[in-house]
């Protein structure tokens, strides 16, 4: 293989050019010693450290020297993602514990070169044969020492690292910008919906269509529809018992939907709009939900929905309609994803999502858009960790109801604005993948000796390696005659 390498390069194993040390679990209950911060596997990321949650424990005498991490040391993960590594570039004292290797290079190798070389080889699977374990992979100390790679002359290593950093800095900046895209799209989506239900998106349309039926008249028709559906349901119960009611007294049992509960104030609406509650505009079908455990679900063609969308598929269905599902008891605090989503056709819904069917003539898209990013926290029950949007609170949520004709405009306009969301997220994700491929190509080219020009005056790596070997032999303790087994 050496003949295939660029001039001056040589194939080495890590133990030829560096010293490695594997951390071990220390007794955290001990109180003697100096309290020191220490790195765990979770603190080591790809090419950097996350020290926001460093833990501390006492270290004594020889432990401090053996398990300290110094400026320039390479820290390599033994487990988790074996081979994930970063260089410690701080003067701050820190220790390392189990599941981490510390690598200190000799005079033939720079850790900055090794970190980039090792990261690439992990990603392309070159280290797979060094791992132990089946389900959970580990990179043992013996395996890490056997890790082999081409070693350029020392000065060429430095030129390679400088060039890599220059080229990848541009992709790093682009990646940072792309990482902000999802949050910006979340803000855009919420801004579109907020503008839609303030009437901002259809202000010009209202000016051009001043004579539409006001929402107050529409709301009265919807209330009548709600009562009609209730009466049909009650009559069906009588018929199921084989009789009809003798008079109309049973109708007195009807209860109007709750009034809108304005816990966070009542904003002004356009003149032709009106406030209504969710319960006035929809029929809640929660009593038809049925949870099915994973073990009891048989795969099938119908989606099985929970609090955050489809979680499985199933061979049966409960519903076959245009519905809006609303999260009931999942995380609401700090949430960016919608709390409501639109479903159509045959499906099954468990008891973690409320099921709403809009009353005639409302479109399910309108209810979905109104509730998708609803600021629901003031209406929640329970603690932060177990917050719940009860059916009663959901039914009392205020919704700004536009005239029927304007609703269609809102649905078209808001849907068009939100329609750019998925393509832009996909393009951002694809662009990140392109950057990852580009960075990998840069590294691959660098480690083939094609990224920077060679300098014929550089000392070949083989010469430097031989000098280090002799120095190591000179430092090795000589065995006494007794240790060799004979005193005469």
C-alpha cells in the first residue's frame, strides 16, 4: 500500500505516533481530592465540545495527571458513536472519565490532522472492523491503537489542515444559515395564520365585496344546524328503543355550546366578522375514539392517529370524514409544531387527540387553520410536564369567524402562503446534504494528497517516524539481569 501513497507519506498505526489513554469509571461517592469538572461522552460532539452541562467530582493525586485533558489533546468517544472526536482547545483544566479516549500525538503527527482524518474514516465506515460488540458498538483502547492511516510529512499535514479549514469555513457559514430556515418558516407560518384571522389577508377583498352576508347570520345558521343534529341523535335513541317521544319536553334537555372564553383578551375584528367558540362551530367526536395498544394493532391500509399525527397504520377504521384533530395531552410549552392537523377519509384515532367535525356549511380547512398554531397555553390544565387541553377548554376556545365567502378567500390565501413551507424545508435539508457531501469530498481529496501542493524539502514522514521509534527505544527502561531470569 505504501507504494500507492504520495511521495513522503507512510502508512502508520496510531500507536506508532501517539499515546492513547482510556478513561474509566471512578468512584463519584468519594469526597477526598480536588473537585474537578470532567468530560463525558455526551460532551463530545463532531469536531467540538458541548460543555453546557459539565459534571464535577473529586480527583486525587495521580488521578489528576492520568485523567487530565490538556490544550491540544484529542478526545475520542469509545461508545455511543465510536470515533466521534474533538480537540480540546482551552487552557481551562478538565478531566475525562469512562467511555472516552485521550490521544496525545508525538512529534510526527498533529492532532488537528488526526481529528479530521479519523472523523472521515468513521463516517465512511473504515473503522467498522475495529469495533467490538453487536448491538452496541465500542472502540476499545487496543482497537484505537491499531487504527491505521496514511501519514504525510509534518509540514504537509499543517498545510492540509489550513486548506481544509479555509474551504469548510464557507460551508459552515452556509450550514448555519440553513439551520435557521426551519425556525424562520415556523415564524412565517404563524404570522400568516395570525394575519388571516385578524382579517389582514383579506382586507382588500372585503373592500371589493362589501355586500356579503355577515358572519353573525352565518353563525345563527350553524347554531341551528348544531341543534338539528342533536335532535336527530336523540330521536335515533328513541327509535332504537322502539318508541317515539309523546311530546316535545325532551327538547328542553338541549344545551347550547359554551360562549367563547376570552382568557387572553378579546381583539377587535373586522365589522362583518364575529367571535364564536369551537363548540359552536364543530361537533366533538371524542366519545368515538378508541386507543389500541401497539401489540393489539394489526398493520393495514388505514392511518392510526395520535397527539402528533399518524403514529402507525391499522387494518380497521373508526372515522370516514373530513376532520380536524387537536393535541390533547402532549407537550405544549416551547412547541413549534402545530397542535391541530387535518385528516380526511378512513382512519383510527386514539385518546390523545380530540376529534372535531365542522358543522355545515363550514370547511374543515378553516377550523384547521384557526387551530393549527393556537396560543392555547392559558386554557391548559395540569402542570408544565403534564399539561392537558380538556374537551371543555377546547370547546370554549374563541375563533374569529369570517363571512362564508371570505372564508374561502382565507383558505386559499393562507394555504398558498403555508404551501411554500414543505418545499423550502425540503430544499434546506437537501442543501445541507450537499454541503455534507462537499465537505466529505474535500477531506477525501486532502487525504489522497491532492488538496495542497507538496514541498520536496519536507522531511519524509518515514524519516521522522524512524527517529521517533529510536527515541522511544532510548526512553524504554532496561530490564535487569534478575528480570531476565538469571543471576548465575
